[in-house]
C-alpha cells in the first residue's frame, strides 16, 4: 500500500488501470482532489496535484513562463488546439504554415518564439493554435507536457485538443504513409506506460480518443495523394537496440531475431514505431485532454534500418501530418480551404 502524506478525507483515488481492485493499490494512480475529477463538465484542463494549490507562484522553468511573471489567461486563454513535435524548426514551420492556412494577418512574416528565454523547447502561436517542440524521447516530452498542461490549466483554457505530429519508422507499410494512432503500446505490445514514482512502479493507461482518431481519418480522405491509416504505435525508450536496429554502436541479437520481433509486433497491430506516444497518451488522458498521435513513416522497418530517402523526399514526407492536421483544424473552425 502506498504511503499518503495528505488527509484521506479530501481525496478520492483514481481507479486502477490494470485491475479491478478497490483503490488504492500499489499500481493505482496517486489519489486526486475530488474537485478535479470531472473534466467533461467544464472542458477545463485538469491538474492532478493538490500541492499546486499551496504554491504562491508556479514557475514553468523549461518554458520560461510563470504565473506571476506572465498573464497566462491573457496569453493563452483562447487556445483550442495544441500541436507538439520533436523539432523546434519543424514546429516553427508548422506555426507559419497554420498562419497561412487560417488566413491570419502577417502570415508571411516570421513567428516569435514564446519560450525564447529557454533553450529547451520552442513555442509558437498561430491564432487558436499553439505549436511546441518536445525534443526526443519520453523524458523530454514528459517534462514539456507537465509544464504545458499546467500552463493550459492556469490559462483556464477550455475544450483543448492536443495532437502529436512527427516522424516514425513504419512496420509493413510503405514509406510516406501517415499513421493515426488508435493505441500506444510499449515494447511488449501492451497498452500501458510504466513510470517509477519514488520506489513504486505506477502503470498508466495509454488509451487515446477514438472519436478524434476517426475524425482525423475522415479528414484524410480529402487528401488523396498519400495513404493514411489507423493502427497501433509502439513506443520505445531507444532508437537503436530498443527498436531492434542492427546498426547501432551496440547490438546483441541476430537479424533473424530482429525480424521475428518486428513481425510479432506487426501481428499485434503495430504499424509504426517512435519514442513518445505512451507518455503522451498517459499524461494527456489523466488531465482530461482529447489527444491524438499522427506520424509519417520514413521507411518500412521490415525492409531495413537506415533512412535512405533524399532530404527533399523526407521534407515532403514531414509535411504530410501537418497537412492533415491543418485540414482538421480548418474543418473544426468551419473554414473552407481555398481552391
């Protein structure tokens, strides 16, 4: 049984995602304030941390923002869409692309980095769209998401949709295909995210919003020049050994064992591999955010390990998730695309 340092009378434990045991159990989520357990009623972004209410100021250190130094409701209160991706340059380009797509004033001009005082992440605005980089891997995206979710909470944003757009390795699909994730799974093909909290292993659900995935797939039918599909996304902690590559500095397995593993992943429904989706799905789900993952496959991992396409081809591939998300946002906002 986990030790609690807060009065039990003021909290209600979340249900265990891995069993039907009565809460709390050693796998259950940390008990949450009762007042924060109903996101659907208000559309607000939840924070599940009672200690935040006791703080005079919340410094979002890695974003170079804070509740005393910045008027977060004025800066971000009207945000409806948050798009996150690994590369700062890519997310800057996406913000510029969205300004053109939404017909905003100054669409041809450069966009300012809201987090310019930090060298960890970059953040840009395009009307109701926030575009943020998250770096590579679970640790990097986790830090960004904790601070982003608090930002959205402090700004009193409502009905926010958050989408990770990025690149991935495909599995049994052609290069350039766009995968909309229906379920993020770990390296054993299980829909779960394990986080060590103090000396406990906490298991969290990685379920994503199915209606949002279907809505994105419907939008893709108006973009016929690249294939789009729904499938499982496998999230790993490493790009080389963790994804069964033979070309890293270390490799302790044969090519036959690698192919057997990847084929088993395909049979389990995995269609692409990346390094952020389980943490992304877990954190967004716990905080009441409707979330999706949309990634383009740069290669078919069943055919090889190294990315050999030209820079020009890869650049065009990377535009594909952005084009789909732009179409989705325009549709949500009731905007008809220019001919």
